[in-house]
């Protein structure tokens, strides 16, 4: 972190009391839940009665709080000790099914390029390059299952021979967009790659052994993975759907009725815990004119609203205006418009 980022981070810690003890308790709870559903349930309970399989339903509803806990580790807010934060984060990532460094860097790139036309997996699309039908197919695949599948199967890339992986990484550095280049640069660290491969092997071992434990009850194992795939993918973009573009702190805080069980599941994740205090002129005075985008939205209404499908980005025009410009000048103009941003994205 730079000095400015460190000062901002210390400001957040001063203004917000982070419940470390609760984090530790939730960590133990989720480790126990994953141990139960992956091994104890198929080995000890299902042989007695198949009705024990109903336990998967309430456990499935804990997938988003599970991700919220990993989210705390990603932002180094799970523990005061950075080493403990990393170790616990890696262990949680193994239970989640994807290496912690993959989750961390892709999530940090989301914060860096949030609501930018560069970000992948959002409802934004360019009508000049793709039809609404094609954008809709891609968008709904992403929110129904694509995000989690991408997090899982992208791990296979890190097991490619070093020469091939390095060639692919350099190719992305040359031809990718700004976000892809940022990620490719972060994945150049040898120690980080080694830890990703170790975590990947552990993930394969854990889930293979769990599948073997389920044996004839394998549909239940597939069901718990499908539930995680759906819930994690669906909730990924809900916090940002329809929020202002080109403002990296655009996000929604979700609310629901007190009597609704969903209140517990969404109250754990604090999407804007870091950006909000920073953009009040305390750390970055020149951005004091920028209001924090942290609106309250109903959980159920917004979750259903995300199924309205993709939206074309307002900065794109379906009918390009040439204004007498040559083709090369038009491409430069459009590229600058696509990358325009009212302020520099933060680098969390």
C-alpha cells in the first residue's frame, strides 16, 4: 500500500469497529459446515436415512455469508495478523473451491474497474459490437452459473506448463484491455503462482474425496455444488446492477424486512466498508465533490430486477457520429470515451 492508501485504511479502522472475534467465530462455523456437508453427512448420516440430505438446504443458504467471510479476508479485515489472514483466507478458499489468490485478485480488479465498460460480467454491453440477444445470453449465463464456474475452472490455467502459461500471460499483457493487463501482471509473481497450484491440488483432493464419500448419493453432492454455483453467481452483480457508470464506488447496500431470514444472510457482507469514508474529503480533498454512491435497495426487488437483463452503456451510440473524422481518429475518440472516468479508480 502507498502512504495515502495506508492513511485511508487507518481512517476506516478508526471510524469502524471491526468485529474480529465474530470473524473468528464465523470462520469456525463455516469450517464446521463444510466439514459436515462434505464428509460427515455422506459417511455417518446418509447411510442411516436419506432424509438427512435435507440438511443441505439450510447449509446452501449459507453460501453467500461464506463468500462474505472470504470477502473480509480479501480486504485483510478478517484478522489483525496479516499472516493469519492469508492462511485462513487460503483455507476458506479451498473449502469454497477456488484458490484464495485467484479470488482476491479478481475481486480487487472488480473494485478497481467497477462500473467501467472494461469490467466483465456486468449488465453493460456495447450495441455496436454485440446484439442485445447475444449480450443477454452471456449475461444470464454469467449470473446463473458462469461466475462460480469461471472461478473454479480458471484454476486449471495455472497448471499449464510454465512456458505455455508465461506465453499466454505475455500475450494478455500485449493485447488485453487495462483490467486484463492488470491481472496478468499480478499473476507474474512466482510465489503467488506456487501457492495457487498448492491450493488447487488441495481443492481437487478435498472435493474428489467428498464425491467418493457420497457414492450412491452422488445427486446430493451435485445438488450442493449446483446450489453454491447459482447463489454465488446470482448475488455477484446484484449490489451494482443499474448503479451509475464510471464511478468505481457505485454500489447498493441491500435491506429487507426484519422478520425475513434473508436479513441475516445479507447483513454480514458490507460492500462499501472501505470506499465510503475515503470520499468525504478527509483523505482525498480533490474528490470531495464526489458523493459516495451507497444507496439502500430492497433485497428481493433488486434480486428480481437483475433478471431484467443487460443494458447498453449510455456512452455508446448505436449510430456512430463521424463528424467528418477519419476512421483512425474515430477509433481513438471511441476508445477515449470508453475509458473515460470522472476520477482515478482506487487501487484496493
